[in-house]
C-alpha cells in the first residue's frame, strides 16, 4: 500500500536509490505514491564524503529520516546518516509487515477489489490501529471484537478475521467463552463447584496454555484461554466447557455454552 499524502518531518521512510549525483542522492519513497526525496551529500553519511557511490548504490533500499517537506516546490529533504541501525532494522520490518498486510487485503477481498473500496477498508484499519498489519494482528488475536469500533461492515470484518487467523503468526491469542451451569439437586452448589474444577482441567492443562474460569452472574461463568495459536485456544475453550457440562449433566443439571455474554447482564 502506498499513501497518497506527504510524509511528516521526523518520520522514517523506506526508499530506493534511483539516481546518484555529486551533490546527493535521489530516493523513490516506497510508502508514498509518486513521491521522491533528496538526500544531500552532507546527509548521506557522517564525516567527509569524497564519492557518494562509496556509501550508496543505485537500486539500494535505504531508510531515511524526513528533514523538511515543501509541498509547494514538491521537495522532500531526507537524511540517511540520522538513522541508526536499530531504527533502520525496525523500520524495514514495519515496512515488510505492511507489504504482507497489503497482500492479505487481496486474499480477504479478491484481486479485483477496486481502489475506492480498498481505501475505505484500509482507512478504517489505519484510523483504528495505525497500520494495516496491526489491524490484521488484532483481528487474529481478538476476532471481530477487535474491529467493532471501526466503520467496516459485518461482511468486511468477517473476511478480515478469517484471513487474519489463516495468515497472521502471533505469539499468543486470547479467546473467551461463557457457560451457563444449573443443577436442581439439593447439593447443586457442590456439583457446580465440581464442574468448575473440571472446567479448569484439574491441573491437567498443557504448560503453554493459560485457562481461567470466573463467575459472571448466576448461572453464567466466563472461560478465558490464552494459547500459542487460535486453533489451540478454541479447542481448549470448548474442551473446558464440555468438561463442566459433563459434570452437571451427570446430576440432571443443564449446561449451555456460548461465545457472547448474555445481553441482560450489567
């Protein structure tokens, strides 16, 4: 994705060197449509420079800091020397992530997605998360809930979530479900306690999984699972609810598992 506007002074940008002169280097900005910047020879590297080509070559990808932007003269002044190794590495990774997210947009909505619709969807993600990649990552972790404050339609959100969960690698995901437990027997309270212990796994949960069961409001209990990936988290969530349900049903009780919180709760 390329932005149609202008970069801001102080911003780090990714560019490709497309022309080298004695006085400096012209850089094609990869993130901004039709924008080109100039790195004066004094901003290419620290110290005295005899030959610019000793420091950069045509076609080289660089990370530069925006010094000044003059929209009237269509000029963008850049500095390569003001970017340290850590900043360069982080910016390149950020740019690569946005390239991935751009490809995911095509997977989510098809290669024939028109520019206007693309801009609307991308704009919704950018305004909420600051980047396309962050939007997809949050969708992979939290599902549709992460996108509920955007202006995107239900169908668009569904496509984004499905694509995100198929493509985004995240360190862990969190999922939440609810189970309603009731037991008519005289010792029903004890039965429910036993069911909750079963839901928590009785200490038999894999080390990489974190599972927590909390009381919401009679008869509802919340199950939260943190896992390395979405498939595992969903599986553990459902297994937890099934364990609780099995206990109460053995005592003529009832269990109802659902993903959304009851609407009549505070």
